[in-house]
């Protein structure tokens, strides 16, 4: 049997490292990609440093791929924290789109010759692409553009038997969520503790999901029946989103 491989960008991040561990536990050979090349020590067979905002990442990732057929590639690179929309440096918006949207295309070109039937190409976005927040302009703009690109890729990947998916988590326990809470608390003039209580209270579950919860659901896309989900946005948010579109 041909070895199945996976690639995770943003692998040194909170969610990325969980994804690496979960994919490795499934028996896949995992290439962990991060800007620093720092190994998450989560079961990966190889690590590589690559900046997904640069075209140089294409050849770097391609050269580092383990032998085998691609089961899943996950673009889990995040955008840096930023001030609110009225004070953020405008050029940072373009930078955020480049690493999230341009980075997705660079990852695709790096793994192109490993795509086979049922390969999963996954972008991790976020609910802020659908429900904008004045406190997170970079994530909102980049994730909205990411959703558009995912839909554009349905046909080209589908004709090769592969699928593309956008996973849009809501807030989950992570350093990134803590930074968002702090930013919103500052903007609203309340304590971080009170803002966190409000965020938790807004969840129908009564608690925030964990990165392991999100990673487990992403791995569910490896099921053959997930072919039917190609092009879909999977709102992994515990019911936080209220809109129907």
C-alpha cells in the first residue's frame, strides 16, 4: 500500500501542532511547515521552514515532502494580531490576504503532483470572515477572501478527484482567542475577565471548544463520504454563529 502523507502549515501554532499530532496518530507521514521551522514534536516525520507569503515556499515545501500520496494538506497559518479597524495600518490588510489566500495557492502548487482521488485540501479560516468584528480587521478581511478562493478551487480539484474545504472555527481555547478577548475588552472599556465571561456565555455550549476538538473534526474529512462536502464552509463554532448564510 502506498504511504499516505499530510502537510500542515502553521504547524508550530496552537491548532497546527494538534493537527500534526492527530494526523500522525492516524498513521500518516506528516510534513510540519512553519515560518521558523520549529518542530512541534507531535509525531511529524519532517519539518521545514517556509514563509507562505513568499513564492519561495512552493519549492521549499515540494522538496521536503515525504514519499507517498497526499491524503490531506491543511493551511492553518494565522494572521498576526492588529489594532481595531480605524487604527490598523492599511498595508497590513494586503499582507494578511497574501499569507492566507496567496499562501493557500502556494501550498496547492507545492503539493500539486501528489494529489490523488480523495485528497483533501483544507483551509482554516474563521467565523470572522462571515461575522466581521471591528476588533479583528485582518482576520475578517483575509478569511472572507479565503472563502471565495475555496469556492473557485472546487472545479479544478474536483476534475482530478480531489476536494477542497474551508473550516471556520469560532472562538476556541487558544492564545489567539485570549488576544481577541483582550482587544475587545480594551475597546469596550471592561475587564478581560468580564469580556471572557461574556464570550463563554454567548456560546450555546456554555464553554469554548478546544484546539483538539477542531483538529478532530478536520480529520473527519478523511472519510470517503466527505467528498460530498467539497467547497463547503464547515462552521466549527459550537453554535456561536447566528446567521444562516
